[in-house]
């Protein structure tokens, strides 16, 4: 028959249940570590998304300026060569 344990002091209680207490503390520490890691990853994802949005905005502005300049060049070319067709060579230049 297993010997019975009786609570006498807090130190005796900690000594008897130290494995369970260590397991609970370790599990809690693991949960805290996972939560902190997930928050960090979420902040990183938000920063990367913000950076991507800003870079796409800059590229769209650059392409808009290039398209507008191309339109102006073709319009001037069409007005200068009245009746003359615009060739691909003219567009390339």
C-alpha cells in the first residue's frame, strides 16, 4: 500500500507537488512565448503590407507619368505629320 501524504507546511506542499507545478509553469511560459511570437509576426506582416502598398503607389505614379509623356509625344507626332501614318519605328524613337 502507498504511503499517505499529509499537508504539514507550504514547503512540504511545494516539495510534494513540484513536478506538477513545474509542468504548469512551463506550459504557461510556452503559451506566452507563442503569443508574443504571433504578435511579432503580425506586426511584421502589417509593416510589409504597408511597404508594398507604398511601393505600388510610387510605381503607379511613375507609369502614369510615362504614359502621359508617351501620349503627348504621339499627339505631337500626329499633329506634325498631318496625313502621315505613325510607324512603329517612330513610336520606338
